[in-house]
């Protein structure tokens, strides 16, 4: 009887297995990055830990469940993901958020429709609110559904280079101060009486002739003594009084921080998360601490801006800090997305959004980038204006 050799079934390799066998290191890393980005985005969108089963069923990565589990294990071992519970799904760590944000910053291209919407909203509402900076912080909060903030650079003991008074309507005037250091301050004034554009233009020329090169601290006294009461009862006299008070307060208080939408953070805090509630309450009590962190951030932006020397390089950058990357320990569960706005290549203010780490980073980056650009463009136009008799 002949000796029969056992027949071993030959398993036909599928396309997926072929890919696994010949996958190059670059392709493997790219796949790992895409799965990490998918996990972070899904967690940001739903607030629920992400399982390997969910990735396999909805991720459309064309890999086996075993491969996904191996990749998730690698991401956990390298500190990009973690499991809150042994049997639960994965949650992004600060490092995972950072990788996701860096990827967004590399690939993010602002949609034309989003840019147009920001421009329309800014142009429509800037005339309706009583403060330019306050409006900007409120708009950031409204658009992001988180908290928005704006802070301007310190005046210190600067002297005046130029003062522009711009009509925003019959009873509304925007004041823009340019200091010799390149720092700028701007504020809107609502009047009870009408001031004509021609009268405002004439007043601007006269004020600049007298106030140019004066220390900011001396401006209130000069306005009050030499300009006020010369047209008693008019819109011009009312504006001069408000300008005098504004410069007096400006000389005393350089901390112009506008912070809107803190209630949005309260609304998103889980009911039993008492630590975050305490941290947000502490932020209100220690506003100087938050302000100091933002001013340090603005100084960093200034240094980064100076390093950009190319003619086509933008002088403001979007900066994102996540959780433990923030200088304030109370912000370990929060992220800050911010950008400086510049005039004459100098950072003169900072706009941004404060929210939970589980924020929609691509949209937040777009909003902050767009708003800082709008502010920059508007202030650039004002800097270029020339007032002559």
C-alpha cells in the first residue's frame, strides 16, 4: 500500500495579509497616526472611550481587529492613549492630543465659507457693541461655544505717536492710540449726542498736533485743560471728557483683559466633577494669575514673530497648549488655543479660546486664526490712515 503524504490545506493569502507582509515602516507609521487621529477625533466628538471594535466597524482602515488591537497597545505603551478602566476603551492623553493638534496644524486649511462667515460676523457686529476688545472676546466665545479672551500689550510709560478717532456711526467713535514702542490701544465710546465726521476729523488733527510725543500719563491733563469745555454740550465735548477719563484709567491700569463665555465651561462640566468646578471658580478669584500667563504667552508670540523673516511668512501663529502643558496647574483638564495679532510686525495683543481638552481642535484653530487675522487687517488699515487738515 503506497505511503500517502498528508495533504496540508493551502490558505490563500488575502489582500489584507499581503499588505501586512510588505508594509513599509513609513506606511505603518502613517496608519498608526491615522488611527490615533481617528481615536482622538471620535473621543472629542462623543466624549466616550474608543474601543478596538468601534474602530474596526466604523474606522474603515481595512485592517483586522487583531492589528487594531496591536496598534492601540503600542499607542498606549508610548503614552498617546490610556485606559480609564481595564476593560474600557482608550482615551487620549495630553501627548495624544498634542499629536492630533500638530497634525491639524500641518493639514488645516481654512475653508472659504468659514472665513467669509467670520468676516461677515465681525463687520456686522463691531458697530453694535461698546468695546472693540470686549466684542472680539464675546465673538470668540459665541463662535467656539467655549470661553473667549483678548488681552492687549502693556502700555508701561510710553509716549504717544498718534491718536486716531474713527466714526463707527453718528453716536459711536473708536479711539486707536499708537505708542512709540509700537504698542497700540483701542476702545469704543458710545455718545449721547451726534458728532459729525468732519468735526471728528478736525478734532483728530488738532489733538495729534498737541499730544504727539507726550507721555501717556500727561494726556488726560492736557485734554481736560486745553480742549474740554470749548464746545460745551456738544458731542465733541462729551467725547473729550470720555477720552480724558479713558487715558487717566489707562495710565493707572495696564491690564486690559477681556474674558467672555465662562458659563460655557460651567455648562460642560460633569455634575460630579467638583475639582474642575473649583478650578474654574479659582480662575475668577485669581484673574491676575490668568492674565500673567496670557502676557507671558504674548511675549513668547512676540519672540516667535521676530524669528519669521521671510516676506510671505505670517507674523502671527496659532499656539495650542493642552492640559499639563499649561503654566497653571488648575488647567490640567483644559486647552488654550491662542494667536497674537500684529501691527508693523509687532505683536500688540492676544486672542484665544479656553475650553476642555475635548474640544474640536480644527474648528477652534480656524476660529482663532481667522479672528486674529481680521483684527490684524483692521488695525493695519487704521495704522495706514493719514489725517491732514
